[in-house]
C-alpha cells in the first residue's frame, strides 16, 4: 500500500546483506578452529603415539593418578601395571596420562 523507495532498495540488495551477516560467524568459526580444535587434535595425536609406543619397563601415570611400572603390554588394549611389590593391576591403554621414564630398547 505505502511502498516507499527505502523498501524497494532493501529488496534489491538482500543477497549482499545476507552474506555480510555470515562473515562474523565464519570468522568466529575460523578463530575457534585455530584456538581450540586444532591444538586438541594435535594433543590427541601425540597421546595416541605415546600410548602405542608403550613397552615393558616404562614408568607411567594413569589418569587416576596411579604411578606404576608396565609389566606386560597386551594387544587388546590392556596394559598390566605393577603399582607396588607383587601388586599388579590391569588398565586400559587410553587411561594412561603420561610416561615418566621410558626404557631404552635392548641393543641387539
């Protein structure tokens, strides 16, 4: 009924306005990727490599804070850890937080 020139102009430039409203969202996603997602993926990759390199004799810390020495590494994702003299527990590989002391491979 009352079509003013301002309404007509707004309808013609809708595509540029829609893209301009998505630019901040795209920038926020880019910043979040470089600050949160990428470092977390790098840390996960390093942890996986550390867990795969576990050997008998390594001293480890589990996520629960238990410190022990690896006595047996099984293929099904279970590691046997000696936490005291004669006390051995089985833990899942992915629950190992850090390796304190790595053993050197035997020279052959």
